[in-house]
C-alpha cells in the first residue's frame, strides 16, 4: 500500500470518527440549542481545516516528487548529451 493511500485512509478514519463523536456528543450531552449549534460549527470548522491542511501537505509532497523526477530526467539528458559529444569527438 502506498504512503499516500495510507494517509488517505487515516484522514478518512479521522473524519468518520470526528463525525461519529459529534453525533454521540449531541445525543448524550444535554446542551442548549445555541451551545449545540456552536459545537457543530466548531467541529465542522476544525474538520475542514484539518482536511485542507492534509490536502496542502499532499500537494507539497507531490510537487517535491515532480521536481525530483524532473531533475533526474534533466540529469539523464545532460549525461546523454555529454556521452554523445564524447562519442562524436572520438570518432572524428
């Protein structure tokens, strides 16, 4: 299983757990309507913030990987050009 898939599973499990916890909290903790609404707003805001932060982390990780591959390809192209020039000069 890839590292990114594992993080997706963890993030999904966290979101599901947070949702279940919020529902159970509402059912078993008698609060006023305003307190309950504030709790729901706060929980939702926290879950969205967490999901956004995770998405940003994944984006940065993907960008670093793309840059690494691009650099490797550029290095390989440079080496290929160098080898071509050496072979061409040796045959002249």
